[in-house]
C-alpha cells in the first residue's frame, strides 16, 4: 500500500477512534493559527529501520502534520552516516537520529563541523547488548565478562552503529563498568543496524549494541543472546532525537515548532491503548523495517523480565516526560567523548548543550498541544553508581572513572 494511502489505513485501524482524532485535530488547528505562518510546509524526514522510528511512522501514516500545516515525507536511510550526510547536504530537513551523533557533528567529529539542533527527544530506553552464543556461553560459565573474553583466546570484536552515537557510548560504558577497556581490550567496528544480525550470524562478531528489533531478531534466529538492556546502564536514558541543522531552525522557526507539535501528537498517540501493537504492524511493512511484526512487538511493551535490574521498556511520551530535550542530558555525551579520547577536556559543555537543545522552541510548541514540560530535572544514576545532573562539575568528570582513555 502506498505511504499516502492514509484513509484506508485509518479506516482499518480498529483501535483508533475517529472522535479522538477529530478532537486532537481540532485543538491542534486552533493552536496552529496562533503560531505564525509556516515558512515551509513540505518536510522530508529521515529515519533508520528501527522500532524507535515509530513516532515518525505514526505521524506520517495518521497525518498528524496536516492539523499543523505540514505534509511529511519519510525517507528511510541505510545507515546513520547516511542520515548525517543528508542532513548536512539539505536532502533531509530533519531526522530521527542518535543523540550523540548530533553532538559529534556539532564538534566536527567524523565529518564537517556544522551547527546542529535537537528539537525533542523521541524515545527513551529500547536498546540492548547482544552477545554471540559462544561468548554468552563463556559468560555463563566463567561468571564475569573479563574472564569470558579471555576464554575466547583472541581480541573480541564488538559492533556499534556510529562512533559518537548512543550505542557506542552505551557499549563503552557497559564494558568499562565490568572492568573491560573498550579502547584496548576489544576491537570496535561500525555496522548499520539492519546489518547487525547477519554479521553476528557470520561469526564475525562477539557482541553488539543496537536498537530493536535487531536484538530480538538475533535471538529469534538463534545467533545471539541479549545479556543487557541499555536501561541498565542509564535507567530511562534519552535515545533518539528529532534533529536538524541549526540554520533550519533559524530560517524556519514556525515550521520547526509545527514539526515538534506534530511529533508530540504522534508520541502521545503511541501511548494509547492498543497502539503499540498497531504501530508494530505498520513498522513491519517493507518500506519501514520489513520484518515479522511479532519481533517488533516483542520488546515494545513490558516484555523485559522483572528480574532484570532497571530493564525498562521503550518509552515515547509518558505525558511529555520523555520528550523535553534536557541540556544536561546532552552535556553528558560530551563528557563521554572526552572520556574516550574523542575530544580534549573543555569547560563549556553546558553552554554547548544549551545552544544545541532547543528548549524554548520546544516549550512553545508543547504549550500549543497542551503537553506539560517536566517540572524539574532528576539526578541520573548509572550502573556503576556514578551520578550526573546539571550541577555536576564537568571538569574532571570524565577522568573520575577507573577506566578512561
């Protein structure tokens, strides 16, 4: 079915009531009229084949943008490098992308330096570490990760999805918290998410960190076992963000606000009864992820075992608690870039994050669709006991860990 065949899709969607959509659209239309004329009405949005692209897919298929004056066009990209390149070239107006990728581009890491903007957080949690069967067996037999890796008899190979991306940071942190130096004790390679399972099946990898549904697929195909969820590293961590170049915001502020309003409506819809199952069915279509719906749905809900400490399911909205782009959360990625030798220590992490994260624009957009902004930030606690909030001195933080570059 073509992506613009929305009417037939909505009519076949039993859990989506016409009245709730009409009510949402009416209030949104009213708010749109007070936000200024849009500078641009057709937006091209990039995404990678992952379950947490759900807000973009819902926004398009249910055309939440129409109430805000927008027509959305989705463009699936083969890798995060492709997302970066097309954002920088202007082929994409905005994208579902890795939080850390945006901060890396801002600093000129792995590509030309470009001023970037984080418009909102699209989801929290929803990623995992999966080991090859061989390494998972060794971990079960030896009890600790360093002993399991030593039993391999060679330098292990782990995959992540982008050098400055979230998966690289979660993987590095998870390894280091268990006494494994991610820069010296393992070899790290970059593989696009949809290619991860095939690489694991070919016996070329010992482990990987990636978003869903690829960890679920690895288990279903019997080529690996999930041993940790990224929410164990940082409970309720920010993951994908809606990002664009800074000049897009400067030149199109009304459009940027309309886009945030649209995505907040989509995130709110995802919290509705039965809508996770519905979006899993849509994501299974070949133009989005193109795998068995059951594998996508498996880790959308509360499928993480209760015995897993901090094993939290993916979150998209939670009355807006998910979506506010807290600058102090973004600044944490800068400390990790320093920790792993990507940048030299600097004292302006908070200022960099304040420039990237468009908090005022977000607040204005959220107010129009009656989404509350979290009243206050909370201190984040990591798996090794480290804590981080906006008052944590950035100077020396990266060097406070037993393992760093």
